[in-house]
């Protein structure tokens, strides 16, 4: 039998449902919201201890003409400037609107 080890803080893995990169310690995927661990002794992750960054904005098609494409470019870099993550996609058509929220949630690392 293979002994399991506790993940190091910040260690990541792929969600088995949507393949997003998530924390190894996650009990649910923050992207697709699927449950990831089904053991009865594990409590669900608590609410974030702090939310040091929250940015929200709305864009709306001007109701005239062809659809517009948009790029939501979110980059995360480490202290040395190395790119860790980049994400982007989208289009908006006449009469449509998109609301973007960028939130950084911080949790105490699991022991």
C-alpha cells in the first residue's frame, strides 16, 4: 500500500473533470465546482481568510453591428517575473453583456 503524503502549500494538480490547474489541497474545483474528495473525515474548505484583491467590470455590446470579440487576459507572475498562468477567451453579440470579476482568495494552508 502506498503511503500518501500531505501536499506542500501551493502544490497544484489538474481537475479530473475540467482539467483546470487547481490546488492539490482543494476539496472542490473552483472552476467547474465538482467535488474532488469523497472521504468522510475531510471537512470542506473554509471560507477565504482574506480577499486582498477584487476587481469587477462590465462590458456591453453597443447594440449596432457585428459581434465583437473580447480578450480577458489574466496573467499571474511570480516574484522573479516568471509567467505562471495566462487565460483568455470570448465574444459578445448585439444586446449581450459580460460582467468580469477577478478575485484573489487566500486560505490558510492545510497542515
